[in-house]
C-alpha cells in the first residue's frame, strides 16, 4: 500500500506542493521523507499532529506548551544543593572556554 502525503508546505524553488510517496508498514507506520521533514522543521523526537480532511492527510509539527512539557525530563536521582549546582556550572563553563582555546 502506498500513502501519498499532502502537506501545507510548498517547495520554495518551484512554488509547487511537495508530494512524495511512502510505504505503509505492516504496523501502519510510515517514514516521512527527508524533504518533507526538512520543510516542516521536524526532527527526531518531535511531536506531530496528523489530521484527516476528506481524502487528505495533513501533518503539522506540534509545539508543546510549558504545561505539556512539565516533568518531561526526569528529576535527578540525587538532588543537588545550590553550591553543587554552581560548582558544576563553573566546571562546564571552564571546559567550554578551554575548548575555544
């Protein structure tokens, strides 16, 4: 089965819509072709919205709100006090300065 994806993105060089074929896997998964990902700014780990309008499927990147992304990064296993955090930040900064030479 081949799924033709329609997006709201146009090819800036030619002004024509980008339309590429992709294969649906046994699990119902598809790969978004690189030109489409690049045009939409979709990167690994991004959340996208998939909407069906008639016979068209529209893909859009979803910007997570602060509320939705809250606690998306797990807490440290061992909490750090302010002095430890300052020391780590100072060491990281020193490393960056050393790399720049």
